């Protein structure tokens, strides 16, 4: 594991900020509200270096309970094993624990960090290793307002790393792509991800029952229904009664499908581990993902980092177009690298041979339509979908309609241009 240089002098948060020309505010103890709602950078530190770290076993135990998919080197760790791994990143000669920033409000960012429980992603999980420390209540915070917090965060971390030879304890990754190789995966759980969205069932009633149902609802709320005239005394309306269209018939075998909608996000799904979010790909598709990851991580990433460093050396970055472009490219690149890593980790290989006569993942399906004639599709996972190459996702409208079908069946699919009838002519 990476450790600090024995000869590295302790760095102080206040002096680190001041050495970069920033107007420093603080300190204030961890957990107390920070004044000032402007963008800026901040440093979390202990009053003095601690030769030995004290990782709180109870906090680790609660972390493991909140993050059931957490793995250490691919295995579910014990409390002691996770404690030991975190302790291996401790810098005994340094007091600085974390360097962060906020482009909106340092006050709001820190308040969200204080509120977030260890193991939860929301409202703000930045620096979550801090929550494992037994003496976190002794930590203090220095902060400084700045119009370019991301730049200064990067600069401060780089300055710390050059002086110490390692990242601060709770800085797990930097905007430049440097990171702790800690071996921990799926450390955060999104408590909102599995909360079902409220679904209201709507029943269309015949007109004859509509008034009675309205009266029943009113009585349930404690009100009295408005008296209505008998049907024989009502004046018929001149306008035709609005009718509810019948559902579209499906040619061939039909099925009733129940869909459970849940709140989720890509980042939250990724945090729950490969068992929760499988990525269905063919062997060819998996190889393509691995090739793309290698290209981005081993060639493009170093190039972008070099461009950012070269731009910094020019001094004033306020109007440096090369720097801005490189940072935007870096942001996109790192997001894609994380996505690819998760997709590869959760990959489930689709067998493309001998799929039989029923349309399943990996099947190649020949279909006929009145509008487009004969077409051929291969049913793949969403990660591999490419309409121009004839590969459609099993989650797409057409893919969903074709799944489970056999040669000779016809299905009707709702598409943006209207409806299309697809007749399956061959499955292989």
C-alpha cells in the first residue's frame, strides 16, 4: 500500500490554502455549521498527526449492514479485514485527512456530508472514509471561497501528493484520475433506489355507474352527495357521449405483462454490484467493451492528464480554452471508464449458438412487415445494441415484443411512427 515519505514534513490545512493565494476562513470543528454559502475549497484535518489510526469497529459494522454488496478483493470482508485495509492507507506523519470543493456552496456541501450515514450514497458521500474514524469529532475544517473550486481542489491535492508521496487518507480519487487502489467495490448503497414508485390503478367505468361512484367517493370523505335527478327526468344532451377506445388487439398468442417501476440511476445501480445489474453481452460484445476500456484508461487518460498539467504551467487559467476543453474531456472520459468497468464486472455472456426456435437473448430473427419488407435482427443486451448493425436491445419496444415468439407468429408493436405488424419468419 502507498505510505507517506518518512522525511515528509507535516502539512497544515491553513498554510496549504494560504500558499495558493486563498483567503482562509476557520477553523471549525467537524459537524458544526460552516458560515458562508459561496463556492470554494475546504480541508479537513486533525489538530496534529496521529502515529496510529483508530478505525471505529462499530462504524465498520454499520457500514457493512448498509452496503450488502460491498466486497474487498472480490469477497465479503469481516469487520477486522476492512479495518486493516483502511488502516493501511493511514499517513502517520500527516494531519490532513481530506481536500474537497463545491461549485455551489461549501456550507451546503459540508452539511450534506455531515448528514450522510456511512455506506449511504445520499445526500453526499464525498470523503466517506472519514466516517470510519473514531476521533472524527476532533477534526477541524478550514475553507476558502474561490470562483474556480475544482481547479484549486486539483491543485491542492497535487501539491499534497508531491510533498507527501500519497493522497490524503479520505481522498479516494482525484479529478486527474489518480486513486487509492483499495480493492473495495460497491461500498455505497442508495436507500432511494429500491423504493417503489406509487402506482395508481385507474378503472374506466360505464357511464351508468359514474355518478354512483362519485357519490361513494364523496361519502367516504365525509361529505354529502349532490342530489341527482332520476334518469327518466334528465334532459338528454345534444353532444355525443365520449367513448373510450378499445385496446388494440394483438394477432397471435397474447400475454399480460406486469411492470414494476422503481426509482434508480446508473451510478446507484452500479453501486449495488454485478448481481443486481447484469450486463447481457455476447462474447464479441464483451471483447469490444474491454478494448474500449483499455483505450480510454491506458491511452486517452494519460494524454488528457498531460494536457491539463501543461495548461496549468501557463499560469492564468481563467481564459485558457485548452484547459477548459481538457477538463471537459476528462470528465466525460472518467465517467465512461467507470461505466465500462461496471459493465464488464457484471457481464453475463449470451450464448449465440443453438438458441432453438424461440426468440431469446442472442437469437437472430427474420421478420416481415408491410412497410419495410423483410428484415433481420439480432436480440442483444442494451450495452451492445446498434440499430445500424441490426442489433436491437431486448428492452426496446421491438425487442420486447419479439422475445418468446416463434416462427409464424405475428405481433403488433407501437413505434413512434404508429403501429407495425411483425411476422416472425425464422428464428436461429
